[in-house]
């Protein structure tokens, strides 16, 4: 969703209108403030002030999606908003809470179909949570009770909105309603990054109407300083490489050659929802003196598109994105770099540490497979990754799998055809391609041995029952055999979700990162104390474009 939201913002800006995107308190890259209805509305008011004060905006248009649309309507009703775009808003808060509860059961499932591990009593979907206080606030919302329309002009797109548009029209607003095709797919599939062109055009036309008729106006440049600070950390957005985006998080004083951590995207998730824990980890590590960079791969989040226009998931050329990020982390000093990735991020982290000697450790979380071609020879990656044949065998041991087979919910024919294609491709690789024709024909254990010979570490962590454990056993043997090859035990964490966003998983991950960074920090801090002239130096963060957080 982030991707097409960004695309829409860029389209509005291209039409000549200043745009501010922001994260609500406690979400994305904003500070960890408990979310209440009042604080969420305050965030919208703050974005409006930025547009008026810094961009000198003459008219204000709010564009919101789902609950964000409902919040936009509440704020707009206070006055000062000229146009309003409501994309599939919730008319009543109780309906929103009911849908959240239903979506939690449908969306938040692990790759093997089991429910996602969650904190008891917390309502959350896709990593976005509604606490008890916010639930109480939301339950009182009812847009139909509004005494007057929230804005003079309103565009409503989504199902069952004609009645709300009619009400606003009766109250004196120019309101129009329309459909929002493929809305469900856009909301539930993080790999789907584009909205229908007709929908996009309609929103752009509504928002930017009359913008071209004001040639005399001038826009102020974005604020020069986009640094955000908190207790023990400071952050700034970066543009680097060939269109890559990231956020560098630093402690108050940066010592040369201290370890730095690079966080890689989990699939197509950015720093919100299931990916938000990287923000929390980065700021916690900064309080311990560790610099970090949480990056967006090309084709994800706020980075540029890939040349092929596809997703970077399980594409080996995306390792180049990691190397560009490491260039940023090591530009001022030759500090050791630790790469942290989950699922696809773990896949890229493994191949990066095999290629780049600047990486001294890689934390591989729920690594689905070490090498896509070894495991899925010839099979392309889709939104749902193809599984190794032994993974299907493991799934047959679960009652839920048999229930799906017996009810016809599982695509048996598609699975059989996929396995047949993969087996054929593996036979071709084995008997047709010459042995040793490329680096990737080497075994995983041989590549790990090369990494260990140069003194680098591979920390491999799984949530209990994760499908990636199948490939681990296929490539390295039992957990004990894998530990012997890796040089340290494979960590298997109970009550951990695939994204490692649950609290027990986060505690375990922070523990591993502290173990990796603390000895080196102590070593370098002792060295710095004996060299006072270098103590307390601060790195200068590069400044990026205006970003409201």
C-alpha cells in the first residue's frame, strides 16, 4: 500500500501542488507515542500547518484511506479544509472495529496457515494495532451524525458510499461518489503496488483542479533540516546509490569504527506495520551507541523502481542495493557492518555476506531458503513463494493442510504442476549444466565455510515451525549438524511470528544484536578514551527533502 500511496503523492506534486505524507504517532518513522483518537487527529492538523507555514498553501485538500479517511473527515469538519478525498472511509467506528476483528483472522496468518502470534487482548491487523483506549474512542465515531458537511467539495470512492455523498449534498456540499476497483487486493497484498489508472486519474484531477491556472504563485523550498531527534537518538532521511532511500539512526556521539547495523526490508514491507519494529530496534540500538540504517530496496517503499519494474524479492541483483547502503555506513570510517534481514531480507543478507568482506555478521531471521535456484530451480517467485517438495511433505503432517485438501481449498493441481516443472529444471541443472560452471553451483556449507574463514559470523534464527526450517535441514542437516557448520547454534524462538514483530521475538532479536555489537563497542570505546582528540565526534547527517513525521 505504501508504494501506490507514494505514487499518488508524486502525481499530485507533479501537478504543481505541495504534498505532505506523514506517519501517525506510534507508527512508521514517528515517535513511540501511545495512539489515541486525539493524537491521530493532531497529526493531521500538524501536517496542515506544515503545508500552510512552509509550503504557503492557499487551499488545503485532505486525502485519506479507510480509517485515515474517517479521521480526515473528523478534522475537516472543524473547518479550514477546502476539499476532501475519502477513499473507502468507515462511516461508523463500530463497523471499523468489527472489520478489524474479521481481518485479523483472515489476514494475520503465518506462511503455513496458522494464526499469527499476538499479544492477548490486542486488536491488530498487518502489524497495525488498536489499543483499548483507542477502541473506546473509535467506537463513538459516526459520520452520519455530523450536523454539517466536512468540506465544501468532497470525493468519495469505495463501496456503499452513495448514501453518505447524498447526505453531504443535502447539507450543501458538492459531493460525488464512485467505485474503487481492486480495493481489497491493494489493502491485503503488500506486493501489489499500483491502483487502477482510472481511479488514480480521478483523484489527481479532483485534487489538482485549478492548480495550473495560478502561474504567479511560488512555492517555498523544503525545509533544509529534516533531522528528527528523540531520547538517545537522532535520525535523518537519506538518498543514496541509484535512487535508494533509507533512514540513518545515530547515537548522540558517534565513535569511529564502531559497528553499524543495516536493516533490510522484510518482503515488500516498509517501516510500518509488520516492518515497524526496525524503527524501534534502530532507536534502541542508538541508545547503546550503535548507528544503523533501515533501507528500502529498489522497488520497495520510497526507493526508485527497479529497471525491470518488478519486485526485488529473491532477485540476486538486489544485493547491489545492500552494497550501496554499506557504502553509506562506511563512508566516514571502515567500521564493521552487521546486516539484519527476515525472509527475503535474510536471503539477500546471506548472499551479501558471502560477497562483501565489509560485513562481519549477518542475522538471518526465518530464512526461507539459502539459494532460490538450489531449492526452486527454474521456478519464478510470486506473491506466495513456491515451496520445496519437502516443505509440502512437512505440511501434510498438519490437520489444517488435510482439511484444505479435502474441502478443495488447496490448489492440488497447481501444486503438482509446479513440483513437476521444478523437478525437470533440477534434472537439467544436474545433468546438462557443467559442474562448477558458476559460484552458485557450490554447496551452501562450502559458502558458509568461506564466510567463517574470514572471521565473519552467521546468526540464524527461526520462529518455531517456520517453513524455512525445511530448507535448513535440506541444505545443512539437523539442527546440531547445522550448528556445527555455522559455528554456533541455530536459534528457534517459541511464540515468535514470521515477521519477528511480536514482543518475544523482538526481545530475542535485540539480545542477539547486543551480543554482536557490545564487545566491539567496548573495545572501540576503550580505544577512544585513550585518544581524547577523537572522542565525542558527531557525524553530519545528509539532508533530504521535506518529510513530515
